[in-house]
C-alpha cells in the first residue's frame, strides 16, 4: 500500500500538482518577498484582526463544537454575517467553514435536476465540484462569452437556471461583465451567482464588484465569498435575500452537516470586514500597488490584485519561479491542469502593504522574464482543465 501511495505522489510531483518535500521547506514566512499568497490587504497580521481572534478564542473556546443547526451558532457568527452585509450592501449573509463549502452549499441548494447551471469555463474548481454534486444539468460557456450565456438561457428546457461566474478570475485576473449578465438573468428569470473570492476587499473600494456594479440589492444576484483572502482569516459566506438565507439554512448540506466556522476565524473576518468598510483607502492602496507592479513589469494590468505573466511552457514557468525564489521572491507558478486556458503563467499578487522598494525589486526580476518569455497568446502549452 505504501509503495502505491509513494508512486502516486511521485506522479503528482512530476505533474506539478504537489511540491516535493525538501529539507528546509516550506520557506519561513517573512524571509521571502511574498507575491504568491492572497492576503491582499495585509489584514491577516493586522493587530486589530489578530486581537479579535484571540479574544474570540478566550470567550468561546477554540472550536464551535457543533453544527450551526444544533448548538454551534454563536454570537460571533451573527456579528460576522452582519458585518458582511454592511460591507457588501446585501440584505442577508450565511457563514460557512470555507469558501469551497459555501460554493458547494449554494449550488447544492439552488441546483437539482430542474435547474440548468450555466458555468463560465474559467470558474474555480469548487464551483465545478459544486455543479457536479448538485446533480444539475450543466452547460459550460466559453470564458466571458455573454452571448453564449444568453443562448443557453433562451434555449433551456429546465424551469430554473443559475449563471455562475467569478467577479475577478483567480488565475488570469480578469473580470466578468456583471452588468450585462445581471440584466440577462433578470430577463430570463434566472439567478446570477457571483463568486467574489477575489473581488471582496479589492474591487469597488473594498465592497466588491457586485456593489460597484450597483447590483447589491438585486434579488436575483447571489454572492459567495471566501474569508481567507482580503479578509485575512478563514471561512466563507453566501450573501443574498433573507428568503435565500432561510432556504440555505434548511438545505445547504455543508452548513447543516459540518461543524460551524471556528469562532477565532469568524471574529477575525468580522473585524477585517469592518476595517475594509471603514478604511476604503486600504483597497485604494492595493489598487495603486497592483497598477505600479504591472507598469514596472511591463505587463497589461488586470483589474484586481492578481497580475498574470504568460509563459511559453510549463518548464519555463517552473524555471522562472525557481529563479525568482532563489532571488528571494515567491510567486504563483500555474500550469496545466490548474490553468483554465492551458497557458502556463506566473501569477504575481499585489498587496496593500507592499512598499515601492519591494515592488521595484520584484519588478526588476520579473520585467525581463515577461519580455523574454512573452507567449504567443494563440499558442496553448498544455491541456487546460
Ligand atoms: N472560489 C474561488 C474563486 C477561489 O479562488 C477560492 C480559493 N482559492 C475559493 C472559492 C475557495 O475558498 P476557500 O479557500 O475559502 O475554500
């Protein structure tokens, strides 16, 4: 059995799905210039956020001890949900133990054999898994193709439909056309589920892309968020109308059958949400740093924190990431099967707490790589996912 496991790990390492464990791995945080993680606003180490987590542990203990529907619902969950509503402008919120589970929960609750799910081809793995688990008929449309969404809605035979997109996409860093999609969904009587994992705290002065598009009050627009990126904590949530929340409480299986979100994570995320709402300059600083990073690297700027540098092959991407690592800079190295378009790339993430010197240092290394390795965008270098 152990031999079989070792051989499987070897294959996975070769395909780049896991890193081989080497002595001294992982690199101590802080020792490297981190352009790979998702702490977009630097809030995971903000003293107000960490103090809120410590206080919640002392008050409630280290775990929630039960499912929300048994006796795991704590005041800190209600406070978090209230803060998320205030931040996004959406009527109601329900917290989950992760963004992944929030997506499983919402699509499980809205989907089923009578609901057509229309997924953008670049949506996150959690949404793909959620669609599969929901036992719904599924149509995948080419990335960003609003016309194909309209055709799928118009020609559907199912009474219900959900269009599933991300507000800002996680690998390429581009955004969805929320205004057009919401109008289409209203016309064809469908839900629009927007995964704001990379939009919350980033777009719309931190309130998210749905808020920025003026769609926060729209009854047919549903948001899912993670608390683990700009909010610097852990967990997830679904936001929508009160009726939707009620439906989720009664039908979302990860919510009903999983232990409630840990109190420390809930309190930290609630504090982070309050800070983001009170201090829009934080999201402004992130946007400024992302623009500076893209400009200094000589690449096209993506609207969010994630900036994407295409590489001509998976090998180039791995070598470039290793060179950067040796020079003290950590970047995301994405290659098939975890790139939706089959193009290997470095994913460079800006944060609000990066200094101009740090941006300058990283860009000094990245700029020649972006220039030298500029990939032909028509040339796919892998199989995609
Ligand atoms: N949706 C998207 C778009 C994501 O990028 C992620 C995290 N990578 C998730 C959902 C899952 O969130 P979590 O890490 O909180 O499970």
